[in-house]
C-alpha cells in the first residue's frame, strides 16, 4: 500500500514538473518573441528613415539602389538563408504539417530568424514595399521551435504559439494574435494547447508593452458610418477589396508555382535578373507616386486616418503594383502592412463618391476588405483592424465588409495565399527527404 502511494506520488510530481516545464518554455518563448518583434519594429523604422534621407538627396537614386538591392537580397537569401524568402507565414504553416525534425528546421530555425531580420531590414533600406509583421511570425515560430527542439511532440504547438505571439507583438493586438493562430495557422481550435498559446501571447504582449508602451498601431479613431447612404460603402469596399486581394493572391501563387513555358523557366533560372527587374518596377512606381509607396505604407495611412486627408488617387494602384513586384521577386518581407496600405487606398478612392461621409471610416472598410481578400481570413482581418484603431463603433460594418471581401476573393482565387504557398514548402521538404533516403 505504502509502495503504491509512493509510486503514485512520484508520478504526480513528474507530471506536475513536466507541466510547469512546458509552461515555462511558452512563457520564455513569448518574452523572446516580444523582444524580437520590438527590435525589428524599431530597426524597420530606422531603415525607412535612412531610405527617405537617401531620396532627399536625389529622387532618382532609387532607380539604382532598389533594383541592385533586390538582386543582392535574393542572392544572399538563396545562398545563405534558403526558405527565408517572402513573408515567412507559409513556412511556419508548413513546418507545423511536417513531422521530420530536420525538415522543420529547414523552415524555422534561429539561423533563418537572423537572416529574416537582416534581409527584411535590408529590403526596407532599399525601398521595397514590404512589411515586418509576416517576418515576425516566422521569427516567433523559429524562437519557439529552438526552445522545444528536444521535444518533437510539442513542436507543432510551439510553432503555433510563436506565430500567434509574433502577430500580437508586431501589432500590439493580443486578440488578433490568438484569432490568427486559430483561423490561419491551425484552421482549428486546439484545446490542449490553447492556454499555452495564450500564455505566449500574453508574455509577448507584456514584453512589447514594457519596451514600447501601450499604443494602437494606427492611432485611435471613433468615426463611424452615419446614415443609409454611408452604408453603401460596405458592399462597395468589400467587393473592390475582395477582387483586388484575390487578384494579388492569384498572381503571387502562380509565380511561386512557376509556369510550364519558356518565360517561367527563364524566371526560375535567372532569379537575380528577375529580382533586378522587379526592383526597377518598384522604383518606377515610387517615382510616379511621388515617393509615397516605398516601405510599409504605415506613415502614409496613419497620417490620412488622423488628419482626414484623402490619399492620392493613384496610391492604391501604385502601392498594389509595388507590393506585387516585391512579393514575387523572392526577397524576404511581409505583406501585412502593405496590404493594409493598399486597402486604405481603395477606401480613400471609394470615399470620394460619398460626399460628407467620414473618410477614416471608409478607409477602414477598404483596409479590412483588401486584407481579408488577400489572406482569406475574415475574422483575423476585422479583429486586427478593430484592435489597431481602437474603433469599436465600426465592428459590425468591418465584419460585413470582411465577409463580403472573403466571398468575392474566393471567386478570383480559390486558395488562401498562405496555405497555398505552404503546400509548396511541404512538397519541397518531402522531395528532399525522399532524395536523402538510400535506395533499396
């Protein structure tokens, strides 16, 4: 009897110890993700300031700096940090689906996280229309994966928690981080790991608050739609944003999968030359726009929301083109912030048809619509836009616009961009595993 109790006590102590060890990993990982997100945010701002200073010397220097910068970024990515290209979210999703440790490590690791930080900053320094939020997701997943490298069973949950914490810390939007983890990363609610994910999100959020203070990403606005005519902007923004977002996703997915024709084979063979052309296209868009479409687009959108001043009429199209060229070029960089900027341009253009309507409210509709159209995650879209503007009066119209945009986008592009791109990384990793197996 005494021996049985002793065995039970030891087992209970061991289980309790393992639980606290698991919680400690998620807590420490969340703190690390929060610190990395803040560092990347601060350095990203400095990189954009440096590029703006360069443009103040000569607007046309971008015709040289941006193309060469794109080509160099692609060379370094392919040579030293493979699988760090693009936003990084597809890599994190793919890593969760893989079961082989080395295959996961090829997509999320501290080495890739370092490369992601350096090359994303380099892209912003060259004027690329990219964001830092998607890269923060891959960085967060990499940090968590490194902490749990000796526990393969926990790795999918750790990667998911790191990704969710990355979104929460990058935007200071804890709810959006949790929703993103459920809706986009896992496409399911995982009861076993939900509390641990929340622990990581809280730790990352508190770290961000401690280092940067409490803030809303795009400031605070309480403007809302006023009457029946204003509400017509909801379906208009939803359909326009969904169409544009679906088109963007379709282009990026098609380019990632390649074409079975001479053009596609040439792009795959001459990656540096193609990156050079994409960089030149971004520079041309920048010059035509009056230097407004470089970088994340954050400052332009925040200024328009706070002042109630419309964005330039051509901002939407030029930012859309610049972000598309940056996304297909092969350089590391995210699409979160640029997508919100493109959406703001859509909303600003549509607001011109509603005289007297609050500009900021319709811009928010454009932002949530285009973002939902691109990522095809409508819940994440309206939660993230609501949290980053602290505007609860617009919750219902934002939800409606996001759902309309999602449905419209599906008619243009049947697959969500992140999961479609993740399939490519999974297939590539599986091919490498098959090639590595000895012939029987």
